C-alpha cells in the first residue's frame, strides 16, 4: 500500500475515471478534477475548468495545502473534434488545443513548482496514437496530442535534476463516451465527396471496438507508480507494433496506409 497523493484530471469519466479507480485500489488518495459539479464519491472531487490557469493553479495548490504534498498528476482531461481542416472554424481548433494541450499545461505548471520544492514527483500526460499517425479529418485532435508528446519529451530533461519524472501514454482505440461527445464538423462533406462523414464513421466504429477503458486505467496507474519511466508508452500490442512501423517505414508509405484507412 502507498500513501501517495494523486490528481487525475478528467477524472469523472472514461480513462480518467478508470485511472482514478486503479490508483485508489493501489493505495493512493485520489483527487479528481473536471468541470462537473460532482464526481465519483470514491474520490475527492474538485470542480475546475483546466483551461482557466488561475482556477487550475488554485485547485492544485488546494490539494497540496490539504495533504502536505503532491506525488502524482495524471492528465486525462480532453475531448475531440473532427472535420476537414479547410472547413473547421478557427475557434473550434483553438478550443481543441486549449483543452487538450493548454489544460494540461495549466495543471502541470503549479504542480511542477510543488514537486520541485518537495524534491520529487511523477507526471503522466495522456497522449494518443493520433500523435504518431495523424488522422485525416481529425487533424486538430492529432496536433494537440503531438504537442503533448513534444512537451513531455522537453520537460523530462528540464526537471530531471529535481527528481521529477514525466512521461506520456499513447492509447489507441478505447471504448468510452469520448466517441459520443466528439464535436463533429461536417461542413464541406459534399465538397469532399462524402469523405468526412465516412472517415469519422470508420473512426467511431474502431473506437467502439476498442479496449476496455479499465485496461487503459490500470496501465496508466501502473506507470504512475513504478520506480522509473520511459518517455512514451503504448498500451496494447497493436499500438506498439504501429509505433515500430512508424520508425521503420518511409513516411510516404506510412501515410499512404493511414490514408487508405481513414480518408477514402
């Protein structure tokens, strides 16, 4: 058992909720963050919009002030949009980055100060296989996750001297309500020959045939608690194999394969 204190953002549904449950089962005291006014009664819930830097900072410091320390932050908050780049309103693209990327930044910034001052901690950022293989008609989501990977890899060396370890986990298809709440922008579908709708339908079918979110939650909790971490992780064999292919295949061929799957 452990007395570690953990924050899980997006902790009221999907992978975040399952991660919170897995961490609690391993002995952590878990605080969940989300915009919802109430969370799962198993955890201490703090309603917070992670896109608000002041609110996020206040919530993180509240955990530290209550418990005296902060050991783990797992960033799971996020959502998805789909649509053609040409027809996606700029405000929707900015919102995608604001939640998925800067929401993580807003939580990690105060957490890093706390962890540096106390002499250590662990941060796990939730990325996606879309960071490895950018998905047609899901470009802004893919870009937000690729940004998480780059941020994570840069942060690793910045905070290593302070015993803070950082990594990103890249899930593939997971069966959650993420699919149902995706904002689908279908403008331009006629101009694109119906490919927007067909592509998103294929993505959603794959998601709903994906891994149980508890499998992802258990994996993330394990990573959050192990002694050493690698920069980037995949959860299942298929995702791991895809990462290997990304390294060995010519990029033109790799994206020809992606295009045949999702842009037809």
